[in-house]
């Protein structure tokens, strides 16, 4: 059910609850959702959190209420974690108390493939019809707020709040995004895990994140449109991408994946060709796996909107002919271009480099001289300022794993106002490199510098950046 009559301010209260009820709370339950109890005890909601369970008088020193109707305060958000057959009665009480947001953790609905689960979803939708109550879920973990620490996984580390907002049908994937976000410094604003989407759905959240001025990048893991119509999502996506990038990880793009998606969230089968066509028509970025998702989010977070590339021309500077060929092949296979530098730039490079075993055209092969820091940095300066180059990619060898080297590189590259990225050597094979990188990583995160762990990751992310930049240039009159 797409919400069209909710103001931005009213919808935004989902991410800013004051009074929270937890229905089905128990210290003894083996439900994963009970892990929240201890976390809430340590959160800013410790004094406005109300466990509900008729079997208990107290839980973790909180007074426990037999029903939400017995709580003597207005409730903003109710979490439901009880057996499925109990949920309709519990939901009726939430409606009676006029609780605006109800998050249903419990699973056992349409994702089972059983008629009983489908009928139960219909019953829940009927209960809230015409009421002031909206459902997130079932089979979900609910909202996330990067500023307040409101999270569906309090155990996940929360990093610095930022401008990326996300939605997901998978709670697991979004728990992973919180963890990856912390480790790779993806700075998150809002998020939601909405499972089967029987009421609030991807269109509602896409619309809200589009309007939200503090959201600069929207990311989504979707297996289906849930209760939304695909055409409605398409129309909302057309509006959103003219204002900010939307990155979609479509789960279930193979026949085997579709079957898995159905058993996960009850996702209705949809042809990946339709999603591809929708992405091309709207300017959305479609990705197919978790690493591509994290890397693309990070790329857009750091580059958009100030440094979008004006073309696909990539400048490559590396010591080593073999590696320059490999890099060129990879980038070209993703539609990126490696043009020759201007004659003026080539002359400047020849003044620095020896005549033999180098290439000054692009990719720039520095040969053995590339391992001399001053030579490498001076050549990067020349290439980055070349008018034929839109993007600068710097593949690094282990010899350059020193903070002073990155400081000097960044000092050269930042004033040029072109997107640039470092591509790092594998650190998984060397404990020494991993230790060095832990220090460098903190510096790169502080400086908000883009880096990749593989050339393929760099190629896919840079290509996505170019696709969106081209989309905006072609639709500038409509924006």
C-alpha cells in the first residue's frame, strides 16, 4: 500500500521514535529478536521502552505490560515478535491504541509458499485498513537511523552518520551493510529492512529518501516490488534518479536465485530483463552481487555530486608494462576508454622518464623509474592535468604502502577536480601488508579518498559512475 497522504514530517517519525513497545519480549526466548532487549537497555530509549508479555511482570528490570493497551503512554513504534497465529490479535490492539508504526519480526507468511501464510498476510492488511497504523514487514528487522543509533542490529558497529539511505528485503544483507559500512567508512543516514512488504513498500521508501534533503545516495536490495506495482516503482524511480543516484541490487536474477528469493521473502518471479530495461530507462544503477553493491555505494558517496566524470577517458599510471596491458583490457571490457595523452603531456613525461622500456601515451608505463616516489608523483601530476583525461586510476604496488606517499599523491590530485581512485594490491596474502594498510585505511577514510581492492572492482564502479553521469547530461533539460 503506497502512502501518498503522509507528509514528509509524518513519515520521518518512523526513524525518530520516542516511545517503543516490544510485544513478545522474553528473557528466555530463543528468537533472535530478543537480542534487542539488552541493546535497548543501553540505548537512549532505556526509559521509554516498554516490554509486552502477559507472562511476566518484569523483564530486565523494566515493567512488563500484558498488552500495549495497558501502557499509559502513547506508543510511536511497536515491534512484534510472537508466533504467527497470535499476530492478528496483537495487531488489532496496536490499531486500537493508534500506534503509527508496527514492525513485524515474525516469519511464516507468504515466503513459506503455503496458502495459510498468504491468507494471514491478507488478514493483517484488512486489520489496518482505514486505521492510523502502518506495517513494516513481516519477516523483517525494521528501521535504522545513523544519527541516533536506532538499528535493527544493535550489535553491529555504527560508524559516522552520513548521506546514504538504504532499503532492503533482507535483514541479513543490511546487517552486513552496517558492518561493511563501519569497516569501509560508508556513512549511512537512514535504512529499513522491510521483508515481505505487505503494506509499506519500496515505493514508499524510495519517495521518502528522494525528498529527504540529507540523503545524497539511495541504495536498495530488492527481490520484488512487494505490495507496490512495478509501474509505480518505475515512475518513482524516474523522478528519483534526476535528483540523486539510486543503486539497486536485484536479488534473484537467475532461475535458481528466483526460487531462493521466493522462499526468502515470497518474492514474485520477475524477469531480470525487465529490471535491466527499467535501469536503462531511468538511470538507476543495477548491480548483481554484494561486493559490487558496497563498492558502487562507496564510489557514489565520495564522488557524487561534485566530481562526476565528464567522460569515460581514464588515465592510468603504473610501473610495469604487463600490468598496464592487464589494466587496459579490464577497463576497456567495461566500456571505459584509455585515450592517448596530448603531445604536450607526452613531452613533459619524456623529460622525466628514460627513453627505453616506458610508454608515455596512456596507459603510462613508468618502467623501473616508477618505483622512485618523486618520479611517480610528478608523472601523476602531468596525467591528471591532461585535458584528454576525465578520471585518474592509480594502481599501487606494495612498495608504496606509506602514509607520506598517499599524502603527497592527494595533494597533487585534489586541486585538479577530477575523480581519482587508488587500486591497492591484495592484502589478504600478506600479514605485513594488512598491518600497514590498517594505518593507511584510517588516513584514507579521514580524507574521504576512494580506493579499491581489485582492478575489476574499480572498473565496474567507475563504469557505473560514467553511466549515471551520462544519464544526467542527457536529461539535463528535464531535471
